[in-house]
């Protein structure tokens, strides 16, 4: 499982980076909504702690989608005038505040779903207007390996921490914006704020799939087997991504 965690996220970062180079930032952002980190973490928690523990964690992960949205919106607004480092600091500060509030909520699937959907619906209205042209810069040869290494390092830190704490913070860290951080910082530095904001805006639509994945696990794991629950959650993810792909051309 350690090898899976260290290989899956870097490989996905490579694919997203190449997709962004080939089809633009909107497609890269949309793909980033897939539960590439959240899925393995929750599956590992199920194997180690059982279905009830993971169901509780998935409920928090569902509400944590709103924390991921808060990071995305903050970074998108700050990056227009500030450096990647300051944009990241602002985004992480907002995420930490959101995480502290969300982990204090009593576990409730309806409340968590409501918070996630509210954040996803409101977020597009909070994005800055993009007036500059969206430019895709040619990446130096060393940048893709560096993105993958950064993704592996953050993934290892987050998953190690998640395994050592209870279901509430485990669920919160399962949705920690690892892929978003790596893509935002590197894209901001390489291609500028317009490219980055366009990518982050598309991530909002991708996060509907992540919310569907977490909700399916939170509801099904207490009643169904592990295989049925995860297969159903994956099916919900694919259906959500397919249904919302048309949004990429409208926004």
C-alpha cells in the first residue's frame, strides 16, 4: 500500500500536467477532482480500522470538500497579485481555519453533503475575472519529475499523519489538497496566474465527483461490504465526471 500511495499520486500528477499542456488548464483542473488520494487513504483506513471507522471518516471527508474549495478560491484570488509562496500561504491558512471548524461538527451525512454542495455552488461566483490571456508555457525537463517528487513527499506526510489519528482528522486529511497544491504552485510559477485561475476554476466542477465518492462511502460502508461500497463510490465518481464535463466549455 505504501508503494501505491507513493506511485499513484505522482503518476496522476504527470498525467494531469501532460493533459494541461495538451488540452489546456480547464481539462487539467477537471481531472484533478478525481479521488486519487482520497480513495487510497479511505481504502487503507478500511483495511486497518474497519468499515465503521472509515464511514465516519468519509462523512468528514465529504464536509472537507468545502475546505478544499476554500483553498482553491483563496489561491485563485491571491495569485493574481502575489507570488506562488504567498498564494500558497494564504490558501493553507484558510484551509487550516476551515479544517478546525469542520472537525468540530457532529458527524452527519446530510450536513456534510449540504456544506459541500453549498461551497461548490457558491465558489464559481467568488473567482476573479480573468482578463489576461491564458498561456501554456513549455515546461523544462526537470519540472515534471519535480512535480512528481513533491506530490509523493506530501502524500507520504499526509497519509502517515492520517493513519495516526482518529476518524475525524483522518477524513479531513484524506481530502487535503495535495494535487491542488502541487499543480497550483508549479502552474503559477511556470504559466502565470491566468492559467492557474482557469485550472482552479475547473477543479470546482471536478470536486463534485469527489463529493459523490465520499457520500457514497459514508452511506454504504455501514451496510455493505468493502468491495460493493468502493465499486459503487467509483461508479458515482465516473458518472459525476461524465455529467459535468460539459461545464468545461461553458465556464
